[in-house]
């Protein structure tokens, strides 16, 4: 029995062969063993592939890469940097809102941290590691998720229409080598974490994403989040 839910329908043809790979089988056994030992896995099983669920492959036009889910129980729901509406807005996300307000005219920070409206516009909010132990950041690193999410990026690199890759911080910058399509665009800057926010502020990455989209004939992302 596996803890992992089925692959989302639109991604299944691309990723179903990964499920049979030894690295993915090892990952599945690791997660099952974690649960059997009484250690919680975040996010909830049905939300592990939430980013893929909300943003079908054919709709992806922007990719935001995170690291791993928030380790505070109740926060993570499968989208990088996003939290449930009833949770406090994390510091990194508050920094994102601050830069949005400086970069996008009229943007007003909402009183929540749910980013689903971006995902529904074709923005894949993908962590490079999709699970974590409560209160232990990066505790599921090196278990196979990185290989799986690299394969996702490789499939997106094969898209004929431009995809804009938004890379924050050194961990995300390392994925540049997977993005070889000359028609794609990369917007790279510092991570919005409080540790590097002084380098993140002023990056104007959100307007840059929209410029790259509009140059390829695609509508911009509407960054304003619903109240």
C-alpha cells in the first residue's frame, strides 16, 4: 500500500513511467514507512500533487520553484509558498507581497496566503521536494523527489510555447541546466526568505514575468489575489 495518491489526469501520460522507476519505488516505500512508524507526512496525502492537480500540463505557462513544503502542521497544502486561508501569512510570503506592491501598480496584499488563483492561471507552484516531516525542514530531501520534479521540469522544457521559469534562490537557480529551450524565459533572483530578502526587494520579477508572457502573445498573470 502506498501513501501517494494517483497522478493527476493531465500529467499521467507524461509521468506514469516514473512511478515504475526504482527511485520512485524507493520514495514510495520511504513514505509508507514514515506513516507506519507514526511520523506524519506533510501535506496530507491527497494534497501531495495539488500543484499538478490545479495546473494541468497543457495550461502551464509560468513555473515558480520552491524548496519543500512548510513544516508547520496546517500550513502546507501542496502549492509552494502558499498556505491555507485560515493560517497566518508566513514571513517569506509577506516579503513576496511587499515586492508585488512595489512592482505591480494597484496590488494590495490580502489578509491570507492562499495562492490558488495564480495556479488556476497556468502558474505551476512546484516545490522540488513534495513532502516533509512536521517541524523538520528538508527532512525528505534526497529521497527521490528531486528526480521526479526534475523530470517535470524536463517535460515543461519540451513545450513548444514559451514557459517562464521564476527561480528564487540558489537551490532553484541550479535548475537552469534543465531549461534548454531557447524560446523559454528565465527570471532569476534572490529568495524572499527573511535571510535574503534585502537582495529580493527591488528585483521586479513579477512585471518581468508578465513582459515575457506578453512578448510571446500570452496574457499576463493577474497577480492580485482575491480577498
